[in-house]
């Protein structure tokens, strides 16, 4: 189901060596992924996720505007309808988040999460509305190199995987709902990946440590494959869930900053 696949594609290792300050993406980049659920050993595509990166004048400053929209296909809506939107505005030069918003519509449940990052006051102002419950508001102390889910995903791509050794753990820090968590991923080396449309890519592979949740077991069950070129575009993401497993596969990408030299055929 698509609800599981958003966190898979959205993973910030600014705090370790190997970080590349040059952005591996440009304004106008677009990518779409198929969302698959494993049912009795059969992978079924139940929806898709679209990503868009643009530059935008936000609060009188040049900013990145990152947006991701995911949905289940109409044929699966009766089983479990998903309509999710993630977006964040980041400082153009530092990439620090300014404002983040996500709207989640899962079956009959709706939630709106909003976060304002105040660098001067060193805090993150939080507003969360879930269904008909009272709005939850709080102020979270801002820690260095903290990113929301979507900014983390794009910032992750800036990493130079060739500077890591196989098995190396890399820490990163991410805002998750009402608190900031220190997590890590482990570098697993290079591996080729073939997608459903018959294309094959040379990739860099990592495993990501997940916290125990409603859908995920705790442990390094999430695997992500990035193109082994200057784009570091996610090609495949796969993880176990409490019941079965889910996968996201690259379907199409446009307006990439660099040639997709990792494509084998």
C-alpha cells in the first residue's frame, strides 16, 4: 500500500564526511515511482508517487520548493484509499527547511502536519490536526542539521557513497511527527537493479534503520538503491512491514541535472 512507501523514498547525512555541497538535482526535476505491495508472492502495483523540485520566492527569499504527491489507483481505493501530499520550502543556499507541510488522507482518516523552522529562536513550531481531534501545537528545540522527511530525501542524494566502506554506519537526524530522532543507514556497496520497464541501472545500495511503528518492525529492513552516477536518483526502495513487504520502483525521470550514465540498457 502507498501509505508505507512514502517514508521509503524520503530518507540526511550532513553530519558525516563524504557530504557533497553541490546539489545533484536542479529546478524542474521530476520523477514518478510505482508503488507495489507483495501479496502471496505476487507484486501488485497499487499506486504511484510523483516528486517535483523547483525554485520559488518564499517569504522574500529564493528557496527550493520540494513536493511529493502519492495516491492509490481507483481500483484499490475501495480497499484502502491514499491521497498524500508532502511539501517543504528550504533555504536555497543552505538547504535548511523553512516551512514543511504534509496532508495525509488514509481511508477515512485525515491529518495535517505543519512545521515552521525558526533558526533565530532555535525552535521548530509544530501544528498537527488529526481528524476531529483538537489541534496539537508545540515548540520543539531545533538541533543542528535537522530536516523534515521530504528535505531529508533530497539532502540524502548529496552524499558521496564512493567515500564509504561496505558496512559503514552513517548517522542522520530527522524530524518525525512530534520529535527529532537520531537514526542511521548502513552502506552495502554496489549492485545492479532492473526495473519493471526492462531498464537496468548500476546502483549504490544502503540499508536504513527503522524505528518500531504501526507498519514497520524495528531494524534495518529498508533497502534503497541509488543510481551510481552524479544524480544519485533512487531507483528502487523495498522494506518489510508488519504484514508482507512493499516496494517502490522508478518509472520515469525528467529534467535531471546530469546524464543518467548508470543506465545499462
